[in-house]
C-alpha cells in the first residue's frame, strides 16, 4: 500500500485548468522527486496534498485513509508536513520557538491559557534536538529573520520535521541556495532518506537525480513521465525537453 | 516581537518585577495626584482605559488583527452593567460578570463573521459591526436611554461576605480599580505568554504556516476576538461605575479610534505595556493640554502621525530600542509591522 496516493487530481482556477488529472503513488520510505517547467502546477499539486486547495475532482489518500478536501490543519494533524517554496517562518520568533510550534506535544497544548509556554524542559529539549538535526544546534536563540538565507532554508525543514510527519513535502528546498548550501541540504536529505516518506519538488536536477528513488515529471497538468532517475534519463520526453541534459 | 522585549524567565512568571513596580507606583497615586493639580478620577480613568487597551491589544498586537470597532464591546459592557443592576440584581460581581459575558457574546457573534479574514477586509468588517452596535444603542431608547445615556448607575459596594467596601468615594474606587487592574494585568500577561498566546502570535506572523502545522487558525482568531471583547466589556462595566452612567459615544467610530491611537502610540505592537503607556499619555494630554487649549486633539493627532511615520513601533518600542541599543536598521524593519497590519501582509 502507498503511504500517500493521489488519483485523478483536477484543479481549476476560474476557467483556467491548472491540473488536468494527476496520479501519484509514493510508497512508505520512498523519496519521490517532482519536476516540471515553471507554472506547471507543481506547487498547486502540493497545495492539494496538504489541504490548501480543494481539487474539483480526484482524491488523496494518506496511508489508505481518504483525506480529500480536509482543511490544512486537519491534514497536518494526520501527518503531512510541508516546507514552502517562498519561505514561510515565524520571523519574530527564535529558531527554537519556530520549531517548538511544530511539535505535536506543543500543538496538543495550544488552547492552554493557564500555563506559561516557556520553561517546559521536555519541549525545549525536543526542539533543540530537531534543530541539531538540521545543523542549527547553536542558533536556537536567534530570531528567524536574523538567520542567514541558508539557515532559514534549513529551519524551514526543521519546522516540518518537528511535526514528526508521516509524509514530508518539500517545495524547491534548494531554491536560492549556493552550491555549499545545496550540498549541506543534500546531506541532510540523504540522512532522512528511508526513514521518512518524502515528496520533493525540485529544479536542481543533480540534487534530484542523485537522491530520488523515483521521479515524476508534471507538464500540461499531468504526469508526462515517471520512473527511476536512470529510466528518466532514457525517456524520450525528458531528453527532448533537455531536462536530463546534465547526465 | 513581544517575546524579544521580555526575557524568557519573565515570560514564565505570573507576576514580573515590572508589574510589581508599576502596581506599587500606582498605589501611591492618590497620595500626590491632587498636589500636582490633577485629581483621583483621572487615575480611575487611566486604569480602566488601560485594561480596555490591553484587552484590545490582544487582537491588535498579539493576533495582528486590525479591529477598529472595539468601542462597541466597551460600551456594551457599560450598558450590561447598568441594566443588570436595574433589572436583575444589584450585586457588583454579578453585574461585572454580566458586562463581560454580554460583550463576549456580542464579540463571539461578530467573530463568527470576520475570522476568516485579515487585513483591510477585517478592519472594514469590524467597523461595520461597530457601527451597527452603536446605532442600536442610540436607537433603542427604551433600553439604553438613547443619546441621553443610561443614567443613575451606582457604584455597588464590593462585598466580600465578611467585609464590604463602599466605593462611592473616588479614592476608594481608585483602589478597587487598581486591585482589578493588578489581577487583570497578571492574567493577561500569562495569557499572552501561554501556549495559546504563542499560537495566536504565530498566526499573526503566518496564518499559512500555522495552519499547515496543524493549528485551527479560524478557531484561534475567533476565540481571541471573543476574549478581547469580553474583557473590553468588563472594563466597560467599570467605566459605567466610574461615570455613574453609560453613554453611546464610547461606541462611536471615533472613540473606537481612540483606543487604536492609544495602543499604537504607546507601542502595543512591540510591547505588552505599550497600551498602558499610550492611555496614560492620551488621557493626561487631554487634561493637561486640554486645560490650555481646546485643540488638544490636534496636538495628540500630530504626535500620532509623527509616531506612525517615524516610530511605528511606538513609545515602548523606542524605549526598549534605546535600552537595547538596537541598530537603526533593525528598527526600520520592525517598524513596518504597523503598515503591514493594515494591508494584511504576513503570509
Ligand atoms: N490561487 C490561485 N489562483 C489562480 N491561479 C493560480 C493560483 N495558484 C496558482 N495559480 C496558477 O497556476 C499555475 C501553476 O502554478 P504553480 O505555482 O502550481 O506552478 P509551479 O509548477 O509550482 O511553478 P514554479 O516552478 O514556478 O514554482 C500558474 O499559472 C499560477 O499562476
Ligand atoms: Mg512552485
């Protein structure tokens, strides 16, 4: 059984069809890459997976359970976490507090008005541990907006990881990073690989082809090619559109 | 923002050193206020409006939601307090509770309609609802007394079973209001620094992220508005006692604007105490400058404009910046939040 499965997802904004019919099934522990030209609808597809956009047709299943059309907070609680193409952090909060917000144990206390949020050792330790996992161990006290661009990208992922998700959706995690940053991120993702089901939209082909188990290419609102990195390099469509040219 | 102006140990406290000092200083006010040519009633007004502004700032500062019709809940609380003592029972505690509950219900009703919005649409809708309540208050002559107001409200005694305090004297009433203010500030401080308060502050910074972390954004926005309305109503109940009457003018758009001005001038966007600073300045300016010229609002308006233009983080922000010697650049970046509120930024 697939961990996450999209079937016949159709999305239109007004009379503009963005996704015609997208199918995707990602197995547990698989790292699945998603690529495609600008404006192909990749982010929109993530928005459907995570409840931000309701598809007009099609369905989403998480671990066999139908989650189509649930609101984002419900889907998040069920175990789909995401990072954002345009970074979306709590800028005024420290890095540690950003991560803290993601912890399910904190979320469970969200309506608590009687206790102080600060000073819960268990939560702080958990947050610090998550930060170490992405190489931000000594930056916990720095405000998110004062972090470097690369650190912010890492924090973006740490917040999603804090949710202890079943599925992690990364929307162009390398975007804007220099080659050092990309390497650092690749190392992080390589460590996560196998432990977590990951779907990653990415333009950086080297990154994707070296890490992904399988890759889907979205174009004209549907998946036009799919396979292992090796298979995709042979694919006629990919060759013609020059997507596999680096290989 | 708020977290930065307080140390994390303060955030975990129920009562902070700042709070204690403030309460103690306020406790001395009746001893000297007449000697500087002012009067205890001004102290009463400052405390009541401070509580109201702190309640309002839950929505404006903590949640980042521009509510420009908050006077409605303050006014509803005042009427509820009066009507309770006339028609239900003349008991202080019951009538103050009624003020909070009735205003809270009104706030909850409005919250149902506005909580999926933010930015300018949110602001418009709060204004519209504020105007509706204000019009109702004026038109329901038989209930509220219309433009003449609901008169002959009395300062019910504070009955603690064994002892009962008469509050008709302004100094006695001042100390009663100060006690309420002390409890109120401790509760609000805890609320803002609780997990709930942190989630609300997170939602201010990014609704999208908060939702995708599993927080029901609508629920938090609706509940914080309701809480704020209830506490504003409670303050309104105290105000009815202070004035011995309830009038519709506090519900008008321009008086709703006062609390916004007070909060922004004081620095409610960056500091828990900002609203208190703003109320203090506004009401003392009204009495001190107002004694010299009728155009005192003009001067306060100029101050407001100067602050929005040059120090959008307000007086509290400027003070804490001076203390912390932040770089000019950090200030500029922080200052944009006042403008962002209005245009609904913050993904
Ligand atoms: N809420 C919306 N309303 C209207 N149109 C939208 C909306 N969201 C996305 N679109 C449109 O849908 C199309 C697909 O956008 P999407 O962001 O999904 O592309 P993408 O594949 O992620 O592109 P990129 O590689 O540039 O990130 C674009 O033309 C975009 O303008
Ligand atoms: Mg995209």
